[in-house]
C-alpha cells in the first residue's frame, strides 16, 4: 500500500472525555468509538460506557456496565460488545462477563469465566471469542485458552498455552493466533507461541530477542511483527533502562530479523501508544529519560528503512489507549501527573477536511 509522507500527518484535538481516565478499553462498532470502564482520578474502577460522536464532536453517556471494572478485555461480536475480566472495585480480578447490545442500548449478564482473571488477551475468529492467559486472584499467570460461543452462551477450554502469562499481545493471522510477550508476576517474558485453530494445537516460535516491559507490539499488513522500545529490566544491582531497540519477526519465514537489519527508534521510550497507520508503524508519547511525559511521535517508513519524526501530540502522556478507525489513530485518556481526559486523532490530511 502507499506510504504517507511525514508532512502529511496531522494531529487534531477532539472533545475530551467527561473525566480523566486510564486503564480503559476501546472498541469500534460500525465505525463508532466506544470507551469501556477504566480508572478515574481517584484510582477507582468505574462502570462508565461512553460513545464518541464525531458528527458533533461530543461524548454521549450510555447505560453503565453492571460491574465497574478497569483493564477489561473487550471483544466485538457484530453489533455487541462482550466485556470480561479486569479489575473490580476491590482491586481484585473479576470473573463476570457482560454483553452490551449497541442497537438495543442495554446490558445482559453472560456466563462467567471459570476463574476470575485480569490481563486477558482476546481475538475473534468466525464469531468465536478466543481468550488467552490472564492473572488470577493469587497473582499467578495462567496458561488457559478459552473459547466463547455467543449463541450457546458457553465457555469451552482448549489446549493450554505452553507459557503461562498475562497482558500478552495477540494477533489473528489466517487460521493462526499468535501470542507474543506478556508478563509473569510483574516480570516480562520473551515467549512467542502460536495456536492453530484448525489443528487445535500450539507451536513454540523463536523467542523474542530481548526481555522488556511496557513495549509496543505492532503487526503490519505484510505479516511482520514489530517489537518496539520498552523498559529493559535490570539485574539485582542494575536499574531498569529505557530502550529504543526494534525487533522484527517475519511470519512467512518464521524468524526474527538480525539486529543489523533493523533500525532503532529515535527516542528511548516505554508505555507509549503504537499502531500501524497509512503504511507506517507509529509510536507516540510515553515515558523516557526526560523528567516529563513525552509528546514526540515517530513513524517508520519501510521503503526508506528509517524512522521519521511526525508532529508531536497535543497532550503529552503515557498509559493512553489507542485504536485505528477508518485510517485514523485515536488516542484516548492516559496519564500526565494524573489520569487525563485528552482525546486526539492522528490522520493524513487530504485537502482541507478531516
């Protein structure tokens, strides 16, 4: 696909969230943006469900979730949002599952998870939800793989992952579900595994080249996985260090590119937003060696094999949530000293209109 030039990217500040928010979940239904739960300025999980209306640049409050939660896993099934797990008001993982019908405007409770968990990763294939890993109430990671059938309202356990973990990056490519990285008891892992939905079996892939937390993991349209930046954990007498390293996995060849074949980020950073947009891998904001949050934005040009700076974010922050809708990157909430209500969009300007 065509790759947009750096000068064609622009940020636009949109209507802020009604309240500052972090650890919220984003979902798209029919081109519309929904924000689910999260933590407010006091650090408490909330039950809010909000819809952004771009026609009038406003947020619309919808019926709240029956269960307040932060860090929930959200799957889109047609016109419905399936919300599961996360952290409740007692700061412990949840097992409750709820379904919101965007056409009817109402919530329904669904069959609960077999065990309370946070940090579950989801993907959807052929109308079935695959829920991977998580961390239980005992704070230990899980290796479970579960499948949800909406019509039967039933969870089915599948073959467990070889490596238990939570907060892993999950990507569906054809009939295969790739699971990269994640954490075990707050320690990051290098495990990289793939589940074949046809053979119903797991295979172990070459481990990620380095262990790092709060990094970015982005798949491009060519089936390459970019592992970006992050915080490298130090040893017993070493402090963690921000990194600008980039590693690339080629799913067709089944190997990680050699370090001399990759190009590092311009800025060391962690806890940033990352996405694939307009033919480029994008990283924005986060934390670095500077005393304040980052507003800098970089984009990788695959043809030139280099990172280029884009215009900075209007609201520097870390821990933001992001989603790509209709070739636009929406960055919502996050932290800058306290939970932020900031909401902005990165887009390629065509003519004079957004």
